[in-house]
C-alpha cells in the first residue's frame, strides 16, 4: 500500500489530486489535510500548533509516506478592481492568464495570533514544518516525493524582504509566497536526496478554485477562464481535476528522470486534451544565496515553534 498526504485536499486542486491518485494507483491510502473537519482531517496550516498536532496523529498511525502534496494556499482579498480587470481581459487576455490581471487587490500585513504573517504561515511555513517532520517517513519509502504547488507568475510578480521573508508586503503576497516555496524546494533538495527523498515543483495553471472566498462571483471567473481558453492562453484548466495533471505526472514519474529545477505545469487545449509542460525556473546566483538564507531562517523558526508546541502539549 502507498500513502499520500494532500494539504488543501477539500479544495478544487486538492480534490483533483485525490481523484487522480485514486484513479491512477490501485492500492493507495490518502490523508486529507485541510481546515474543514466536515471534509477531512483538521489541519490549519497557518497555526503551527495545529500542524504539529496533525503530524503527531499521522506518525502514531503510519511509518512510511510515499507522497507529500503541498497544495494548500490562501489569498486574502482586500478589494476587486473590476473595471481594470475587464479592460485587461479584453485587451490583453494573455497578461490576465499569466498574472491574474491585477483584478484582485490582495490584503497585506495581516498576522496570525502567533505573530507570523498570515499568508507566509499558511502557504509557506506550515508546509515547511511538514517537510521537516515527515522526512523520516518519506525516506522510509525509498523514494519519497515532496510535490509543491506553485504558480507560473511567482518569479515574475514576487516581492519580499530578503532579511525577513515572512514580510510579504508587495502587491501580490500570494504569488510571493509561492516563489518562496520554489526557493525552498530547490534549497532543500540536495539534503533530501541524501535521504532518498525528492522535491519537485508543479503549477496547476488557471483554475476555478474558490480561493477568493466569494470576493469575485464564480460565474465571472468562469466566463473569464472560458474566454482565455478560447483565445488559446496557456494553462486554462478551469477544473481542479485538470489542474492536478502536473502533480500526478510528477507522482507517477521516475524521480531520477525529473529535473528539480524545472516547474511542471498543467496544460490543456480548447479540445480539453491535457498534458504537462516543463518551464525553466528563474534561479541565478542571487537566488541561490537567497534560498540558502531562507532555509536557515526557516530552520530557526521551525526550532522555535516546535519547542513551544512541545512545552505546551
């Protein structure tokens, strides 16, 4: 039996990953990690205690983990610039497909009760805790895979303070958080490989995911996505099932044949034919320095919050 843990498993892309896993592997057990007890195991990635509690429950039941899908993400919305968005959609749909078109103005500066940046905690640090805590279980599988869910626009639109990575104060904190995930994946890969664990980066493309929590009407988002697919824009997957194509491709592929420095992007054409496209990630000498610094800072944070959880459990 194989074992996979999926964060954000009750959402669009997470649910699609679960569906494709069950269709692909005849003998697999899924751990659904998300914030809704009604739909899955309780785990709020923005709350470090919740993450450590979930880890403890998993370790009490399992000794091997084959796949860790780091899919969950939040995008707090401040307001919608609909006029600007419609103009961009009609005049430059490719830009909207790549960047979101600046339609959604994201909220910045919000913190968790534990003093972490909310987007940083939920999208980055909670997942980093899972990587650290589950490395032994992934190693026990002989070829465990950590599969990150990023965004094709992350390197293009990211902005963060290199001295304090949780300060995502630019106009697109969601995309900035995804860029940090890319830097982490590349930064920890060499260390993980020594334990027979592999870290890879995927992108679901554009999907009707509900991440804006109703700030934009779903029918408007669906209309925009259909229009972009008609205009042959890249990666307009619409459904979570289609968006999960790249994550499942990585899961099925031999790890030694996959490049950890590439992003694997879910693609679909107007005839709904799906495939995976590899994209060269921006990663130069400056990014390498930043990646190493990020991992060092995350290790310090990890040690701090692990100790706090240990003292209070």
